[in-house]
């Protein structure tokens, strides 16, 4: 199965000088392709970006399958996809992500769980 979800887009602009202040600008929405392959009691969940670990861990906890594996960089490139809590720290992934806070984690986990529910 495949499904597309979309998150509001952002671009981080780094200010000059040693203070390195950041501002966020709106950009085009970020498409994220979700894929699901089920083999017996194993769910292989694909996401078209580099997903931070906490999203994969949440999916594993909430998955109805005994074994769930997340494969990233599958069927496209949505860039870094961070969990909501990760936005509280300044890191390369948060500065570089094109998705605004509050979308990617829920869109990925909820979208994949919805796809998984069709098997139960």
C-alpha cells in the first residue's frame, strides 16, 4: 500500500554574526510518501525521508503488528522528518527540515497506523 500525506513547509534562515539567530519562513508544503508491506505478522513501513528515531519508536509502540520495521528514504526524498519534541533543540536536522513543527510525527505515525488497520 502507499499513501501520500502533506505537511506545511518551512525554511530556516540563519542570521549573520556570532549570535546565529534563526527565523522561519513559510514555503511550499512538504509531500511525504508512506508505504506499507505486510508479510505474515511483520509490517515494513516505508517513509520518503530521513525520519528521526522517536517517530519510528512511537510507530513500533502503537503498531498492531508483532514486528514493525521502518525503512526510511523509501520512494522519494522529503528531507529530515523530525518528531515534535526534537524542535525544542537547535540541531542540524531541525534547521534543515522542510516540515513545520507539529505535523510530520502525527502524519507519519497516524497515516501508517491507518494503513495497518486495514489488515485487522
